[in-house]
C-alpha cells in the first residue's frame, strides 16, 4: 500500500488549467493539421490562453506570463493564421448545420477598431464612428458572420484600407461582395443574408441573387422603387399613400406594419415591410425593410431582420472580453493574424459556453479564468474554483453599451 506522502507527491496543480481544454478543441477540429503546421500547436494554444486570461495580450506579455512560449514564436504564428482561417470557419459551420435542422443566416456589417495612438499601423486613418458621432483614428473591418441564434461564427473578414494607402482601392461594399462570393464558392448554405442600409445597394443585392442567397435588409427612406406601375416613387412617399388604419398592429413586435410588393430597379420583385413605431409615427420613426424571400408574413420580415442584432452582440463580446481592439502589431498580415486568432478563440469560448450551460460570453470567460487543473497519478481533473477577490480581475469596458429595445435595434 502506498504511503500518504507518496500520494501527495503525485498530485500537481497548474495555474492555467485551460491549456488542456483549448488543446482538446484544437485536436478535435484538426486545426493542428489544417490551420498551421503542427509544431505551432503549443504556440497557438498559448496565444488563445493569452487572449482569454490577460487584459494586455501582447506577444511580449504572453511570453512573460506563459514561460513555455516565446515572443518570436507568437509573432511568427500570426501571419499563418490568416491563410486558412475562412476555410476552417466554414468547416465549423457545415459541421453545425449537419447536426441541426436550420441553415442559419448570414450578417454583413463593419466594426471600428479605435487606435488613437496607432499612427504607424498601416491601414489606420480618420474614420467616422457612428456610435459617438465623431471622427476617430482607427480602422474599419468588414465582417461576414454566420449565426443560428445560439452560436455566432465569423465566416470571413476584410480590413478596409483608405484610398491613399493602397494601390487598388475597394469600398466596404466591394469587400462584402468578395466575401459573399467566397462563401458561395465553398458551398456555404444560409436561409438568408441580412444587413443595414449601408450595404443595401444594387450591386450587393445582384450578387446575392447570382449566388442564390435570399436577403432581408433595410433601405433608406429616399430609395426609389416601382409600385403599382408608378415610376420614381421613393419609399417615404409610398408610406404616405396609406391611412393609419391600413397599417396592422402586431403585438408580437409592438409595431404597426404594412407589407406590399414593389420592384427595386436593377434588382427585381421584392416584398417591402413599412414599420412604424407607433400609430401616429412620423417618417423619422418609420423603417423600410425589403426581402426576396417568398411567402413571408409582414411580422416575420421584421423578425428576420432583427436577427442582424447578433453581429452587434458579437462585436461587443469580442471587444469587451477577448481584447479585439488591443492589437499591437503593424503589418497587414499580422493584423489579419490577430483578428483571426480572436475570431477562432471566440468560437472556442462559445462552444465551452454551451457545454457548461452558461448564459453569456462574460460568464464563460470568468469560468475559464477560474479554472484549476489537478493531475493525480497521471489523470487530469479539471475543476472550477471561484476567486474570492473579484477586484483583482482586470475587466475591459466598452464606451457605448448596447441598446436593449427593439426600436433601438432597428435604428442601429
């Protein structure tokens, strides 16, 4: 029989027990074979841990805290991550679709990375921040996100470069079109694609039709459509053709909605939902949503468009909990590598959130930060120990909290 002293000597406790959890996910999805050379697996796991554990996840800081990885190894890993990142994300989605009934939906939007002290970072410039209504020094990233309501996976992203800093300039709409073409090329299926007024241009809608994707999007109130064979009617004028009693109130949404068929020049037949925030709503409190989905009820058009809010929640989470804005590299390849690292880590965290029945990404991050790994006689036991000193945790904040009402979601 072994002595108590010998048993105790065989028990080891590791501070950062999430190492084995992330390694298991990397092996499960074969990222060590498809995303980068296998020798970088340990470096990739360390970088993911740094994104989750630390409030300042620079390569230098991660190397200081996790002594088994070097600064140079992390910086060499970053350019490799962006090469097959989109392929891996599509494989994630197709694996989920094969296990669930719904196809999910795609969302297009862009996010601003504020870098007030990042003058030397290549794609930065003065960009307009709509949330703060002012210009800031930073960069725009256009993201194509897939969601089914309970998990959000960024399919692809493109860094928008200002015209004066690139040889071949592309607008954000052109970048979105490229990502849609890429997703279609890889056979990614979706019920529909949704986006706000910025992307609801003729070129993108035509590309979606070519690729076989349906769309649900908002258009501006000065957009001209063909209604009842009358040309050059903007949707604002059309909404005034109907009396208040012709709008139907839908208790499930809280809005007055009128649905009608219109023809969008250069695009084709669409169904338009005029959404009024109140019985006596003005044009300022009216929104116009169009779709080419066949046979969709008026309130369902609105509900499908509101799913666009998933990408706003995703942007908030990766900024607040995964250090999305805390990038400290300068070259375009390493920037893409950092964003790819954050996106892959976000998928891992969401998988762990579902596995552990947690409600939010914030709860999941707190759970992972409190993980302790105990190894007894070569067998690893992963337990959770809640820290008593919550003030010792470093927590990121965002300057603009997300809106909570349905109308704020429509107006975002």
